[in-house]
């Protein structure tokens, strides 16, 4: 009994000491703020991040508005993008994305006002830069997949048969339990019964008819456009 009381007394002293330390730290902080006239609300709202922009980023700068020719640079080449790291490529992608959105807005506004878009080749150069950047990212992902799995596009999947008779592509996934002892995977039927073959043929026949109908509709649309606009380059 005495031992329990002594342990309780020691715990109470520790609690009191920790409370005293916290109060002392809080008092010192308050005195420091009063000494330098620092308000807690000002310290909480202070930050060093860049200024947030609104919808004005979807429009061109006011200095360039009204000009017919705007100076701009060339598109990014693949050799230049290969020398940058992933962080710089990530930042550059969003810069190009914002520029493309701005050019789309400008193109739509010029079309609404029946005017010519100033320097329309900028949009093509931005798209070429984004395509080159995406190609560089795909090259790096392919290299990582070949290093880790030995395949260009990661570990390949396999074609399996469903119970309804059609085949589907199953992507490779990682399982905690091996395949030969996984009862959940063993319960799945990766085969189809013979009586589903007749329904499978009907489904394929309907799919082929739908494909031919859409191809005929597209061919007729192109023929009418060529008849109406003979000088237009329509494929």
C-alpha cells in the first residue's frame, strides 16, 4: 500500500513539473511577443509563397493586348528536355499547360469577335513542346520498367476467358498470397462453357454490323463535305 502511494505521489510530481514547464514556456513566448510588438494573428498569416492569381491567367498580359505580332521563342527540343530532371519537367509541364489554356481562350475570343489571332503559331509550338516533354517522360518510364521488370511497359498481363465466352486482357497485379495457394483466385472461372458459343457468335455479328454502319456513316459524311467544299483538304 505504501509502495503504491509513493508511486502515485511521484507521478503527481512529474505531472505538476511538466505543467509548470509548459506554463513557463508560454509565459516566455508572450513576453517575447510583447517586447517586439508581434501580434499572434500576424505571425500566423505570414507566409513567403508567391501571390495567387485568379482568372486573369487565362488571358494575355495587358501589355501585349492589341498587338498583331507578338515575339515568342521556339519550341522545346527533345535533346534539351532530356538534360532536365523530373522536378523541372513537372514544373515546365504546368507552365506549358497554362500557356496553352491562355492561347485557347485567346483563340476563342478572336473567333467570337471575328478577328485574327495574333501569332497563332504559338499554339503549335506549345503543343510540340508538350509532345516532346511527354515523349521524354515515356522514355524514362520505359527505362525504369526495363530495369525493374525486364519489360518495356512493366510486367505484362495475360488474356483470360470469361464465363460469358469472350476473352479479356487481365493486367498483372501484385498479390500477397501466391497464386497456387490463393483460394480466392482459384474460385474464379477463367473458362467458358460450350453453350455460350452460340451467344458469342451473335454478339460478334452485332458488333460487326455496328462497326460497318458507323464506317458507312462516316464515309457518307466525308463525301458530302467534299461535294460541298471541293477545295477543302478533308480526309
